[in-house]
């Protein structure tokens, strides 16, 4: 009879290979009951660990991966700078993978990591990532994972975020205090946790102000830029058009400017605008744009530092970590 392998143990017990591996290593992540079952069967089958294979697994690639939807968004490009600063200090390389908002591509990328290609993963999920099975499998295979900005709520993993609910609430209150009675919220995707929290903050502010539901509109903007611009043109051509707009992500800001210019609508005299963006050109737009500016560099730097703590300290329970770094409301001419 051939020597039993860890896969044989896993199959016999109906457990994942990663679970059996952690049980054999006496990991704190595995219950004592499961450890006892694994050890009992290992003894019965005379299972002997392969020290060569174990040593290969312990080797480090000195590389971490960053998986993001795009780099055109200034938030991600700035966050990467923060990540690379920490990685450089640690003597690590950074591999950047773009999903282009494709869940299929995101799944393919994470499947590549199961072989040990990278030592850790920083990820901001796509707008279509509802189920994070592919991410859970990577974590179960022993890959340290930290979410930043975008995340899956149902996955137990470390996360570094900003105060999306509070910053959206404050941005909406600002519009209302500046006289807006019909503020609209431009949404990018109902699946994204950041959008859900920003939308909730918007609704809390308009409800608190006693604004009727008919005057508080949430507009779903999806697709390429020209389609988004057309959706905003339709909104602004309505007789009861909004007098204030919150753009929930950076890519929704230029279409609002284009639509207002085409229709001859003056910002901020006829409509006030505020956007979630780290766009460096915000102060020189015409008019200059009021923004909710996320601490992108700090988020990237903090997420990377947390990931390396998980890589270097095997006893550290990375999955319990949740850090929130506040955004800043920067007022300019578009809300005057």
C-alpha cells in the first residue's frame, strides 16, 4: 500500500486539505475536536509528513499581490504608493493585478495564488463580487488576505476601510445646509459595500432633514462613460431635476460636468456637486470640485503593514483586524 498523503486524510475525514494541514501543525484556527480526529486517523494510517514538501511551503516568494478593479481611479493609484512604500521597506516585490470589474477575472487571479506564487494578498473586490468563495478558498489554503476599500462583508478577513457612511452623511448635510431641497445620489453598484454605506448615509441625512422621498433620488449609473453621461443627461433634463448631486465614486464626476455644460446648467448656481474622489485636478476644475477625499495613501500603507504582520507572525490572527481611517470633506466652489 502506498504511503498515505495529506489529501488522503482530508478525503477520509471530509475536510479541506488546508484544514488537515493546520490541524497537524496545531494551528489556533482549528478546534481541538478536529485536531483530535485528524491526529487519530494520521496515527491509524501511519501518516508521515513529507519534510521536503513542508520546507518548500515555508519558502517565501518575497512577493505580495495587489488585486484592484482599475488604476484609472486616483484612489487606487495613490493607495498603491502607500503599499509599495511598506513593501520596499520589507524587501518585497509588489505584483499588481487588474480585474477591470470582472468577477471571472478576479476568480482566475486568485486561483493562481493557491500554488504559493505570492506570500500575501491585498484586494479591493469588483462591483460584481457578491459571493467570495474564491477568496475564502485562498484564505483556507493559507494565504494571508487583507481587504482595503472594497470588501466582502461575509468573509472573515482583515480589512482597512474609511468611514463611508459618516462621510456620505456629512456630504449630504452640506448640500442641504447650502439650500438643496432635491439632492440626488449617483450610485455605481448595489453590490459594493462602500456604495451601500454611502447610500445609507445619504438617506439618513435626507430623512433627518424631512425631505420627501419623491425629492430624494438614488440614480444607478453603470456602463461605459458615454452611457453614464447619457443617464445623467436624462436626469438633468427632467422638469423636477435635482438641485444637488453626490457622485459616489470618481468616475461619475466628469459625466456630471459634461452633462451640465451641454445643457447650460451652472454649477453651483443651479446645481451643487460634491464627489467621492482623490482627483488631484479637483481644485482646478471649473468650478473647483468639493470632495470627500479618502486617505488613500494611508489606507494602502496601513493595509500593507497589517498584511506583513500576518505574514511574519504565524500566531497573529489576521482575520480579526478591522481598521477605519476617516475621510476628509474638502469644500470648494461647486458647493458654494
